[in-house]
C-alpha cells in the first residue's frame, strides 16, 4: 500500500541521515554533489537500482558514465547481502553485451592524460591556489581505478577493490603478469604519496587535498612517480589497442 511504502521510505531516510552523520563525525566529508544516501535519488529499493544500472549501461551517455563510475564499485555494507549479490549479477549479465558502453568507458580512461611532458618533466598547475602542484588522485589514481573497473566489468569479475580486480584480471589471463604487478606498485606508491601529503596538511591545520608538489619530493621519489605515470601510459595504450583502434 501507499501508506506502507511511505513508512518504509521514512525509515530509510532516517537511517541514511544517521549513517551519513556518523561518517561525518568519523572524518568523512559530505559529498558536495550530494552523492549520498540522504539524497532521495540514491535512497531507493532494489528494483530502482536495477533500472538505474540498466539505463547507465545501455544508454551510456556522458552523464550515465559519470554515475556509473561512482556506483559500479558498490558493495554490501549491512543487511541482506543477497540483494547486493543479485544486483552485481544483473550487471555482470548485462554489461558484457554492451560494446558501446565499454568504448565510451575506454575513451574516458584515455582522456585523462598523465602529467608528463615529452621530455618526461612534470606538468603542474601554472596558476591559482594549486600552482606548481598536480592532482595525484585525478592524474594518477583514477586512471588505474578506471582501467581495473572497465576490464573487470567486461570480463564479469565480481571484485570491487582495485588491487583485487587487477589480481583477478591477471589470474584469469586478461592482463600480463608484469603489467599487473607494475600497476599495483604504481597505485600503492601514489596512494602512499597522497596519504603522506594529507597527513602533513592535517598536522599543519590545513584542509587535506590531493595536490602534491613534485619539487617537495626527493629525487628518488620523483623518479618513482614518473615511472608510475609511465605505467599508466601502458594501461592506456592497452585500452587503445583493445577498444578504440580502427
């Protein structure tokens, strides 16, 4: 009945508000784009989420892809895990048949070029508050996350963690062993740089962000970061060969 439906919706609205409130108290900032369960659009039953994913995969517009990259990494947090498993199986059944979806995802992954010049110097922000810095999340971490997500979806793998996806892809023979190991090392290195940078900001009473300054790294660290970016170029080249070559 409509009355029962309203009661259920009210319950989950309250549940979402409390959960988000607890996360905020733990230090997780609220999403400025309101991609949170407190947004009625994202506080929905299984049937609506199934429809969302169907539309994102089959329509594959730019807006759909943005939503898809956010929500494809969902995992069960509490309650009946069969619902999450059913939703994951729905995606695995549907996605591999949608070639345009993967072509668009591949183009998105390749569009974010690594911040290195032809002579392998860092490309940093030239003006503004982030002058002489580069966004290690956008330029370094997101391309690896996107690569692993794309291939995991294409091959029907259920893992949602980036490293687990890379290992599963290598284990099934979808990417070479060497490339898998290099990608994992590049991901972990950049994550370490990001965490150290943010810890230093917190200690200095600054708002943590993802903009690191290469000149503040040691010569060895700069070399390692360049090598990590070069590995991302390898990942993007693989996508070029598999998805967008004529």
